[in-house]
């Protein structure tokens, strides 16, 4: 399959409607949130207990995905502003002591960090180690999968929006499909299972890749999840009417496969279906059309050490400052609790006053 002309969603369009980030530093609570009750857990003011920490280890990425990297491709953070491996492990240790049981390393592209195996090993060596997962574009995973598995990595999610080389190049700006596929095969061979594949579909772009992606995933025993395009960067301003909804994807899949819903979603962002009675599974992450904020137990730490309790929020709590001034565990725990406590009830994409965060997904960490 080849693509004759670039689809409209690859065109660039400028419209700055993002909201500035409010940084909260210790003692300067710009949000004027009530202080959280001292608690052994990371609990927000709506009672949601947080067990999932996503850590962006770098904002650098070899790909320039149309829906992720903004038009004004931001300069990468200065290296001195990136958390060191030791700072990441320390932040994770304190979070684990506060009840976090799952840690996902992401970015940017986490494989861009040469010390990623050390970060994984450091987390795996904690007294009560969490489950460790990685989200990656797969480029370079062929060389690293076994080493990461030995270091303690448990699972991997690889982003793959198409299995067509020309389309891959159009979407990501790079001719690297073969490298991504080699990474997926290496992850499977290294036992980093279940390998999950993440796809973002865009209308008039790769939406008709849905079926070939399912075929690809089923043939490798991977679980494919379709993520709705969210207002988090990209070359064009996000519009709700330019969304391939989860329901539209499911309709497309039902034309070929029998889908049986799987119960027991828990805190997972994905609703999952057995394909033709199994064992193959597909999922949809309908963050826009069927939000799951009420069950959200996720907290994010950006590569420059800022805590974000909501992917779409504009408030960040500074953890890097306290880490670098040698704050003790109690103070770090306070910052973590404060960030979670200030979490909004929902992402508010459908609210009239919604403005997307000024930091794109590539900087926040997906
Ligand atoms: N570089 C890694 C990768 O490619 O998976 C990790 C970072 S990437 C930001 C994490 C995930 O966010 C990817 O699965 C990507 O498809 C998804 N993503 C990025 N921008 C998005 C957007 N605007 N809407 C929905 N998903 C997005």
C-alpha cells in the first residue's frame, strides 16, 4: 500500500490555544489547594488512591509524530535539567513507599537514555520493587530488549500506527518502520510479554490501517490498543471532529472479527475485547469520548522532575528542586502527596474553558 498525497491532518496549522503551566514549589502553593491530610498513601481530594507512576526519562525522541510533536518543535531540555538516574530511582522509591505498585518509564523516547538499564536495575533493586513497564517507539529495542529484561523490566508497550512503510514515514517523519518492527520482535523474544502495541488513528490518514494492525498484532501474540487522539501537541490544533473515535474503530473491527468484552478493567485506561473467542485481545483507550478519570490512579513525573497528577492539567509540582537540595524522604513524600491531592476530578476536555496543556505529550511523557 502506498500513499499518493499527504493527508490533510499532516498539514501544518498554527493556533496557540494552550494554557501556561503553573509551577508549584514547596511553600509557594500557587493553586491555593488545601493541604492534604497526612496519609501513608497517595490519595486525592476525591478519594482516588494512586498506585501508578509514569516517569518520563527524557524529552528527546528520534521520531516526529504528526499528532505528538508540536509545530514549533521544542528544543530539548538542557541535559542538566533532566533528572539523573539516581534522582529517578529516589523519587520512585519514595512513591513506592507511598503505595505505588506500577512504574512505567516513558518519554520522549526512553531508549534514548544510555543509562536506562541502570534506571531499571535501580528500581528493580528497591526493597518492594514495583512492576516495571516501558513505553517506547521500539527503535533500538532490538539491541536492548534482553539487557532490559535482565535488569528487571517486566513489560513493554510499543507505539505502532501503521505497518505500511510509506505511511510510517509520513506519520513519524522518519523511514524507521523496519527498526520499530525489529524492536517488537526482540521484545517478544526477550519475554517482555504481553507486548502491547499502541496505535493512534487519524481520519483520512491511517484509520484504514486498523485491520492490518490487528492482523499484525494477532500474528505475533501482541495486544493492540487504539488510543483516541488527544489534545496534547501535534502539528495542527486538536479538533474533536478530527477524531477517529473508539466506537468508530470498534465498528470497523466488528466488520471482520467477533469481539467479546472482557470484564475486570479496574484502573486500566483500556477497555478490552477478545477477538474471535481469543486468545487475541484488542483494546481501546477512549480518553476523549468515554473518559475514565473517575478510576484514574496515575501520577506523572516529567523528565525535568515535575509532578503532574493529570495528563491534561496545567499544574506541576516541583520535585527536582527538593531532590537537588537533598530534601529528606518526608519532604519528598509531602510534595508527592500535595501533587496528588490537587488532582482535578476530570480532564475537562469537554468543558467550554478547556485549554490543552502547553507542554506536549513528548515533554510530559505518555
Ligand atoms: N516514544 C515513546 C513511544 O513512542 O511510545 C513514548 C512516548 S509517546 C509520547 C507515548 C504514547 O503517547 C505513544 O503511544 C503515542 O502514540 C501516544 N501519543 C502521543 N501523542 C498523542 C496524542 N496527541 N494523542 C494520543 N496519544 C498520543
